[in-house]
């Protein structure tokens, strides 16, 4: 886990022991065995889990590894991709690039139009869209020249009509969409609106069948995949579920965690928290002290 001490980043293990010294200006969590780091010169590279710099800090920008490749930006501001040896396998020729997902990565050209390339660098979907999301479950959101969002498949075919003000990636068979009244709902893969656009806001992904939504009064709760409110909207803020627990904020701006029944697992007594990963979450108490809480040690009811 990344930790920040005196504006320098390092890594701690599951017990909270510092295992990689805090010497980096910035660091991402490990992905596929590598962590993206930024040095004092503002250049990006990658370390392994021992902390060894295995890909030199020479890139002006970079993304974490995904599906074996990482997007990097060269000295001319162009983006391409490297493999895990640090070798450039897709030349730096794009105005921008994102991470690979479902075998494709978004890129944008000199005209700021978006499309997708495959892992050989071949253009799989031409750069013709104003904006795109990542492929998930075989579909990706895309914005057309009329500023409307729909969904395309991996051939570039529009399979859900561009009619939405915004759209997010699919998760668990559903995708969040926003209508002309700035209300959010969810469509299925046929484009059918299965959860009406009635929510002031939402977190766009379902996790274990639940998604966080904000009602008209500005409070948050959770719906299931039928759109039924299963955890009442009573929280000032709410996060996605992770490992069966979700962070929620009460009216006193204190964070805690609830389980998937909406019951309190950890009392709202923290000023900040991170999602649970591998059975633990990082929390900051009212005195500014950072520590860990563990799923196996829930607060007594």
C-alpha cells in the first residue's frame, strides 16, 4: 500500500511495516507486479516489489501496467506503450493514450479525436469520437459529434444509440447514463433503460449487485440491480462496496463502514478512509493519526 510521509511516497506491507522507503514524489499502487513512481526530476518509471527501479524514470507521463503494457509519454509529448522490460513496443505517436482493457486501449490523435488500438499498435477503431471510455464487458461508451453518448462494440459498431448526456463503463451488466434533466439511471447491454433516470448522482459501478446513489435531498444510499432502494438514503457521502464493506460519511463529516445489509461495521469516527483491500483499510482518526482497521475486528454492536 502507498503511504505518504512528509510529501514523499513509499510502500507499507499488510502489517503496516515500511518495506519501500518514502523517497518518491508520487507513486501508484502496484499493478501486475510493478508500481508507477515519479522522481525528484518529475520523470516517471517503475519499481518492483522489492523497491528496485526496474524501468528508469525517463518518461514525462505514464500509466500503470494493464494487460502487460503501460502507456508512456516521451520527451516530445507523444504517447506510446512499453512492455515489462521497458521496451517501447507501440511507438510514441499519439496525442494521448489510456490503459488496455479487453485487449484495446483508447488513443487520441492530433485532432483530439478518440479511437482504439490493439496490442500490436494497429488501429482497431478509427479516431472519430469526441470522447470514449474503456472497454468493459465488450462495450465502451463513446461521445459523438452531437455531444451525445452511446456504446460501441469492439468492431466500432454503435450498438446502443448515442442519446445520453454522459455514460460510464458497464459493470455487472449495467451502465450508468445521464439524461437531459441531469438525472442518472442505468441501461442494460441492449440499451434498455432498466433503472429510470431519477437519481441526482450515482457511483457508476455495481459491486456485488449494489450501487450507491444520491437522492433529490442530497443524501446517499444503495440500490440493487432492479432499482430498488435496499439501503436507505441517509448518508452525506457514500462509496462503492469493496470486499463486502462500503465507506459512508455521516452528517458530522465522520467516516465509517457499513456491510451489504446497511448495518454498521465500523462506527463513523474517522476523518478519512480508504477502501478495504486484502482485508484491511487505512484510516485517519480525529487527531490526524493514520492506522489500519481489519475486517476481522469489526466494532461491537
